[in-house]
């Protein structure tokens, strides 16, 4: 059973930068699959942020691409999300996920971390 | 971007009922649609992918159908543990998008 673990909750000030790292266990990232991040503002719906393959190939949401960057560290078996120029609107639970590529088309998400709350506030 | 509209947004039901949730796409997504269940304070859980394929371990009372722009998730014989919020997601094209959610409550 693949297990994904995000860090504990974080509090950051507006305009600051935060990095989130997801540790993957019971599966080697370099074996394949895409890995990604999804966020959910409190009381609201889900928003896909970006996916990355172990080779470094990425897909990302154009609405967030300029401020959010995804990366992968295969030796450490983890992947990360760097969030910059944060505002209160970025306050959300951030989930790391395994993205299953179906028919070489898009991806759905079959494994999820427990989520980590990022709060942006002065 | 492909917009997904779920209806209803809220659904009141009782244990033992059969319920149906609809997800409409702003353009055709073939069968590249998934459904998730989310309980309060928990991560979403994959129920169905490719419109009608049940994820391993998901009870058979959950079923999905549809293609193109209209899809349904049906829960037959609602169980107490099924009261949750349900989301659809298209994986036909990037950016990947989700519906706004349907909360199934007592």
C-alpha cells in the first residue's frame, strides 16, 4: 500500500515563500507514476496544482504556474511544492497525491496524503 | 479549461435510500471522469475512474455511468458511512479540474 506523508501545518506571512515535501513509502518514485499536489481552501472544493514524473516532466495549472513550482528528489523518494508570493487566498489544505496516468491521457488520483494546512496570515 | 458542474450541491437522504449525483462537463471528456468521496477532516478517496470502473475495495453499491458531457454517480442502499461530500474530476485534458462537490447529508 503506497503511503504519502506531508509535513505538519504551516503558518506563513503574506508575500513569503513556503516549501512542502511529500515523503513516499512502500513505492519507489523512480519506478514510474506521476506525483502531484492538490489544494482545498477551508470549506471549499478541490483545485489541482501540478503533477511531476520521476524524470522531472511536469504538468501544471496555468493559473498557479507562475508562483508554484513542483520538483522531485528520487534518491530521497520524495517530491516537493514551492509556493511563493503567498496571499491569504492561498490558505488551504495541501494534499500530495499519486497521479495515475490513464491511457496516456490525463491522470486521476488514487493515493492521497492526509493533507497539511497552510495558513497565510500576518 | 473544462468546467464541471455537479447537481445537486446538497442532497438530503436517509439510510437505505438510493441517490444519484450528476456531473456535467462544459465540453466532451469521453469517459475520462473520476468520482471521489470526502469525509470531514479527511483526504478524498477515489471511488470510480473511467466513468464506470469501480476502484478496488469500493463497495458495489457505488456505480458510475455516462460519457461525453453527462455523468452520474449512484449510491444504492445508502449506508450511514456514505454521508459525505462527493466530487467528480475530469482527466481528459489539462488543467485537470474538479466539480464543486455534492454534500450528501441526513
